[in-house]
C-alpha cells in the first residue's frame, strides 16, 4: 500500500511522513482485523486508548 500511495501522490516529502503513513495504516489494519471500523479506531486513538487495544 505504501508504494501505491507513493505512486499516486508522487512521493512522500520525507521519511518522517512515510513512517507516519505506515504507522497509521498498520494501526487501522490491525484494528480492522479485530472488528473495528476505521472511524471507531481513530476515535479510540484520539482518546489515548490505542495502546490498550492493539
């Protein structure tokens, strides 16, 4: 997915943003496997309870 994202958007501006993209997509994929929809997963992360869930 990161390669697809890179091809669509042109490039990642720095490795910091590429790392952030990979971390966020990995979290959302993990939460999806546990049955959470992406919006709920984002709400859990914003409440600061993401580490408890993963």
